[in-house]
C-alpha cells in the first residue's frame, strides 16, 4: 500500500489457538466487527479484505516482544512459545501479501479486560470473549 493512501480500516489480531479478530472503522469511529476464529480463517478474512476496495492496516499483539513471564508452569511457557510462533506466521503472511502491519508490544496493550469493563469503554454490545476483546483493544480508537 502506498503511504499516500488514507487507511480506512484497522484490523486487530490477538494471535493464539483462538485468534481474536476485530475491525475498526476510522470513518465511523467505531467497530465494524469483533470476533474470534482459527488462525487460517483469520488469514482468509485478511486475504478477502485485501481483494476489496477498502484500505486497511493490521495491528497484532506481538508476544515475541514480551520479556517477562513471572513464575509460570511449563505448560504456560510452552503456550507462550506457540503464540510467538504464531506471531512469526502472521508477520510472514502479512509481509508476503504486501499488507501494512504493526507488531504491537504486549506492554502497550491493556489486555484481559472483563466483558462489562470492555462494554463500558467501547460501547460495543455484541458478544465477545477474552481473545476478541484483546484484538479489539489493540485498535480501539486507532
């Protein structure tokens, strides 16, 4: 995408086994959609958007930039490695497709927000889960 094109939509991605996926419209200053899905379905949606008329940019939470895991069990650390791998996959996919993206450090995102808090903050009344809320908060008012 040329730097002269005004980005109309932001897509937020929360990588993981369940991928959070949110779309923010800069024109209407509101969410278009907030959901969660598998990684391959999220990539398919991005590819479909690429074929459409709207200009967009993808922002994803980049677990590779997380440097502190506290004292966690082996399963949690293995899961963190899996999410880091997913971040590599997202970066490769977006680069290969020529899609503008930002890899957002976890420290810059207020994740794990409760449903009621999220509704009050964003005014989104649709159904959400932890993953979709995390994806949405990445791009909220972006």
